[in-house]
């Protein structure tokens, strides 16, 4: 907080000097005096600043020159050949509510700056599926969350988030260091939304059961669900979470229903004959069900973690692929073993599929490029906590499946071009300092 006060003080000084009468420039002594006498007090009780700096190196053995060609991966995980990455600088400012069951309020804001922010704004921002190395932008800014939290003293306490908040779906999260692996998985990239704007309520019935219910504009959208511009739509969120006695296992069930096409940011182009999910020429309800769980066996003394993630989604504006209809599905298994205080190994295996190209915007075999999609990946990660607040990780990843590498996305000019089935290899390392 002292650093924030100092920074704001400098800004105030600059503002004061810019308003001074024209004449000789202010001396260093004058500037110091202004800084000392003009500042904004930010050290308010209960407000905390936290975050991390996340940087690394990635090498994709698939691709050449400037072109990234692994279709299933998140943008900053696809840079061809060797690439140093500033994944993210995260800043979170929060005034959390206390555990007391009384009327109270707080807030939270999360901002990410870096290459990840560029793709979180739009997971595919090019005219073809995949990205180029020149798309990497360490100066990009992404507002992950900004909401007011409110507690109503009803029953055990009924909490509300009002504003922008992250998705309730999926096992992996936006913050890379919070996941067991460096790269984002298939399900995170292709199956789930990132964030919503709206209202989300949560209620904890007891130590074993809690639920969520919300109404939002839709996935990844600041307006009313629709991306076709002619509907005042909305999305409904619901979740039920079960915690085992002892707290060593969780089972979360999450559901999302949208009255119209979702703003699905892993897709950016449209085939006029076979529109992808979220295409501007399509309209219809979207359904997503997600179930995930984790378990830390007590016999392993909290060293071993097992988890799963599964999803089933459908977009049904009309009959058949030509109307944009699509069904997608996937599952993932995750494991992590903490050998000691400073070393762990983690593994992840995932499958993602759909019945046609409409979910991914990506050409497949079959009539008019509308055969099924099947993508697979396996990842192994080694983590080292060598110093307090410092995490170093190394990773190997393998992707394969239906035209996993190369090719082009469906567009208004046609169904696109098929690519290779892989395998696509990746190796990388990461350094994270958290505060």
C-alpha cells in the first residue's frame, strides 16, 4: 500500500506541476515538496492488494516461421518454435466480507496485463483458426472481474455478486499458477465461457452443501447475450456443490442456459452455410452442463490430488448443421503428487469432441466439412517451490486428433482447409512470483 501511495503521490505531483504558471522548469527540490504535500490516502482498513508476475519460455515443435498451427490450444500456448512469454501480470484489489452473518458489503477487481490478456479478450482473434507469433502482445489489458459483493442476513447468510465475474463452469481457472499445469487444457479453451456480467447469488446450507443461482447477459458479453443484434436475451446459471465430511473431496455440478447464441470467443469467423456457435447469422438457445470433482485421499497425507472434469453442451437454433446446430462434449482427468515441500509432479489427460464443425469453426471430414471432431491431449508438469512465493515449472504436452495441426477455419467463402492429425509436441518452462 505504501508503494501505491507513492505512485499516486507522483501522479498528483505531475498534475500540480502541469498547472503551474509558465516559466522555468520546477527543480528537483520543488518536485519533492509537491510530492510530499499532495497525495491520496489508499491504506483503507480491510482492502488488500495481491497478484503475481508470470513469465516463461515455450517451444512448439509444430509450425514454422511466424505461423502457429495447433488448433486446439489457447493463443499464447501456440507460438511457433521458441518464444519467450510474459504470460501475465495480475493485480487483484479486494475488500472481502467477513464470516459474520450480518448485512455487509465489499468488492473485488482483477486485472491481467500480458500476452494471456490478449487472448482472454478474444481467444481467437485472427481470420483463420490459430494465431501468428506477431499476435503476442505483452501490453494487452484484460479486466477479469469487477464486482460488488453483498451479504443479506437471511438464514445462514445469502451472498450476491453484482458486476463482472468469472465463469462458474470448469475445473481449470484463468490464473495459470492456480492450475496444476502451465498450458490451458482443451476443455478450458474450447468448452467453457470465461466470464459474465450480471448477478450471481450463493447460499451455504451447511458444511456439506452450497448452491449458486444467477442471471447474466450471457457468456463473455457486456450486452444482452445475443451476438446477432436482435434479441434482448439472457442466461441463467445454477450450481450445486457437495463437500465430503472432512473437506477432502468436492463434487460440483454446474448448468447454464442461454436464450440465444453465445458470444463464444474461441471462434471468430462465420461460414454462411454452416454458421459456428455464436455466429452473427445464427440464433437459438444454448445449453451447457458441467460436472467436476476432486479428491485428496487421507491415506496419502494430503500429498496426492485426483480430479475430473466433464461437459456436455448443445446449441439448437433449428434442425441440422445448416442451421448452426451443434453438440459438444469432453472429459478430463487430473492428478498431482506433492513429493515434498518443494517438488511436485502433475499430469492431465483430456478429450474434446463435437458432432460437426459448428462449435469450433473448424473443417472436418464428411458432407460439407461437417463430420465429427475428436481432439486429445496429454500433459506432464514438474513444479518447484524453491523459494517463498517463487514457483518454477517445466512441462511437456502432446496434442493429436482430427486435423489438430494446420488447416483453416470455416469462413464465409467456404468450409476451410483440413490440416494434419498430429502429433503436436510442446515443451515449456515458467517462473511465477506471487505477492
